[in-house]
C-alpha cells in the first residue's frame, strides 16, 4: 500500500470509530456554507451529532446543523438553497437513502 492509501484508510477508520457518518454531496453551483463559499463539485460530508464537516481535498468547512427526521426516506441526496445577495446559501441537505434532513442555521 502506498502512504496515501494508508492515510486515507486511517482517516476513515478514525471517523468510523468516532461514530461519524459519511455521505457524498454534490453542489452543482458555488454554494455558501457557514459563511464560506465552496466551488461546485463533489464533496464528502461527515456528520456527528449536530455538526457536519464538508470537505474536498484541502477545502473544508464545519457547520452546526439541526438534524431532523422525515416520515419517508429520500430517494436521492438533494440540496436546498436561499439566495442571499446573489450568493446561494445552503439551507438544507436531504440525505439520499435515509430519512435524515440537515437544516443549517
């Protein structure tokens, strides 16, 4: 194994041991999360209790969320936005395959 693969495996093992759930989310446009603008693209979302970490490479943002449970499962992951002065602020992420909804403050 290369050092990079070993490091990734170690990071995933630590995240799982800590009880963090991991999901993938795609932003189709520049998106603002916790005051930080993220470029469009695919991101890893780590969730633990009422905190999420959204990261892609060196880009990383942490945010407090309210975790809500819907009555039915969401068929796919979706992102809801609010327009704030021409910037698209993430207000909610619905996690596909679960009935979990993350509401951003």
